[in-house]
């Protein structure tokens, strides 16, 4: 699998990052096999979080066995110093490793959180102390939130090494600042910040629970994912061709092998094909009264 | 691509923004020939057009384009319900003309008159952008639906509903009217013909068929329904953008 430089970290990340939340739905033996599979296909960047059930614990054994081959990302939803410090210690403990390569602010959503994180006694202080102690190497941020907020964070946190955010043809096809994750990609790239893509495989929301109860959903993702090899491939190709450093698999373990296959075979996507995909999904999403043309 | 110059909630299609990206839209008086439901008009306004004349001969389209785009941008855009062969615009009055998905609905017999009329209203130095479809490859399934639509249209109106002109043909047409070729690019490859597109074409076919004999109507309608069902959707063909310029 090809790699790209992860911003200015000095690490070259595989085109696919393994979202280890997938391990949460597997027994230990299956989890071990999954890690072997993604390593065998050339993935060298893993991402996990304490909020992913027991994924950290299940990742542990194989992570320790292959520690040198894995660039490990982890994250915390804590916004203040003490909480972040405690969560980092807990993750190191549960993963059973000495160091996390990339530690990220997880799921930034509101402006006031950014104030807390960057302020005195905020989580970033704890991150920086941990970096000085050698417990982490790089600082990152993840968000499904407002692109303007992520842009703001990029401006305000000058030691940010990576940023993780949604990018798929549906959001690229929409105008309006609330969908403008392309602006985040452009700014991050300018700043030399590595870019990690999530929601690349999102198809849409699940039907309302009175139509399809949560327990009857065929995938564990909180959104409905695309799930055929052709769709997975075009979604992967789209995200990678936009210039994201690396694209993260959807969380359900049943989909991981298809994403690995797409990532391994990636060889670019023409701009006309990118527009073709945007156009197709645009029309499926919001039919205008008459659609004879594009 | 966030609309600084546009007061409406339309997501301007990528095909439109791509075709306009290298054209001097800002500050120009523009003519959108074949306005459809207003998507290109929205793109022109977003790109800073000084004024847009959105021309369509379809009163339903005129109403939709007005409601979706023009109403809230009242000083900068106007919908003209008019025939492209006889525009209610002065000679040498527009600096940029767009024809986004227009030519495929023009029958061959209209090409010359429309080209003459567009050239008449164009100022010296005017830009022309033609976005349309290359003929579909022989194995494309959607060809069968378009063939049915054309057959029904020919029976009822004596004209085809759709003709996919190669970019080279339209280029030569306008070069013959004094325009100079500027550039060609591929907007879509493949072209995504979605279920909604197919259903829209089937609807046109059924509407045409309602004007022929009852027996023929039934068989055309059944054939259209079958094609929509069996094809579903198909990504095939190419949409191009052609840009030309008048000397001066």
C-alpha cells in the first residue's frame, strides 16, 4: 500500500489508517487476526480511542507484538488538564505501551471547548507536558463539527501535527460554509498539518428507529455506510484523490477488508470522475423537480 | 465555493462551477441560454455576474428558475420566457453566454438559427461556454430509453427530443459564425444517469405518448416503464465543456 507524508511528523502514513474501533465488535482471536490482516496489507497507521468499547484492550497484544510497525494514534474527549492527563495514562495502560505516537483532541464540537482546551489548565497543556515527558510524540485534533471551528483551531493551535475530519463526495457537492471541509483540507495542507479522513464511506442516516430499530441495523456504524466493493472503491478513491494524507475505514469490521483492497489498488481518480461521483450523489440526495441534465 | 454573491440555497453543480472557473464571469452581463431550473444562473450569480438573463422557452422552467434563484437576486437576474431563435435582447449586449445542457435538446434544424442569434447578441470579445454530452457509446443501456423518447417525440412533434452533438461539431458550428476556439475540458466521465434522471426521461416519453393512438401509447409507456426498471441507473458517456470567444 502506498504511503504519504503525515504533515511534518516525519512519518509516512499508509493511504488507509486502521480505525481500531472495528476491534470492539470482535472477540480477541478475531481482533488479533484483523490486526494481522491490516498489517499484512501494508497499513502502518492505527487509530483508537478509550471511548471505543474495549478496542484498546483488544488491540494491546498485537500492538505490543508489532509495536515498531505501527504509528499509533489515540485520543481523548477530556477538555481540561487533569482529565486529559488521566485519560492518557489510562490509554497507555490499557494498550500496554510506553508511548503514543499521535495523541488527539477527540471530537471537538463547540467554540467554548476550544477555549477550554487552549486556555490555562486546558487539555493541550497536559498534551504538551506529556510530549516533554516522552509519553506522546505529536499532537492532533479530530472533529465532525463545523469546518469554521476546525479552521479556527488550526489557526490557534500552532503545534498541531494532524487534523481528522469528514470528507466525502456528498459534503464536497454541497455549498455553504457548514459543509466546507475542503477549506479545512486546503488550510491544513498549507500549514503542513497531516490530514486524516473520516466518514468517507457514509451513505446517509439510518432510517428512523420506528422503521428500523437500532438492534436490527446490519452495521455497527452510527450512519449507514456504502457496502459494495465498487462503492467502497470509488469512495476511497475520491477521498484519497482530494489529497487527504490517509483515509480511515468505517468502524464496522465487516467492511474493513473491502477498504484494504481499495487502498491497496488506489491509483488516482480523474477530476472528471470525481465530479461524476459528486453529481451522482447530489442528484440522489436532493432531487430537483425535473432532472434531465447534469 | 461558498456563495458570496448568491442569495439562495442552491448547491451549484460542480459541472457548472468547473466550466465557469476559468471564465471572466465577475462583473459581466451574462446570458444563460436554456435556463432549466436555474442551476447555471445560480452559478453565474455566485461567480459575480453583473447581470444574468436566464432564457427558457419552457414556462414551468421559467417559474422554477424564478422561484429558486431569481426572486431573491432580483436586481441581478431576470428570467426571460423566450425563443432562443429570436431573443428579446439588443445586438452586442451580452459579454458571456452559457449553454449548459442546452444543445442536446435542440434538434439539428435549429442549430444554425440559434447560433446566429447567440452571435447577434454577443458583444465583441464575448465568451461562450457550451457544456453538453458526447454521443453515448453503442453499448450504453440508457440509449434505449433515449431512443424511445426520441421515437415518441418524432411521432408527435416531428423532431427528436434529444441529440447528443460531439464537441467537435458544435465547435465547428460556432467557428463558422466567427467565434474562436478557446478550450475544451471534460466535466464528467462517466456521466451518472441516476434513477431520477431516467424517471424524468421516462416521464417526458409518457407525456409525448399521450398524444398518439391509445394502442401505441400503451406499448410506449410499457416499454419506458420496463427500461426504467431494468436499467435502474447507469454511469456512461462523457460531458464536455467547450469555450469559445468572439474576436475583438
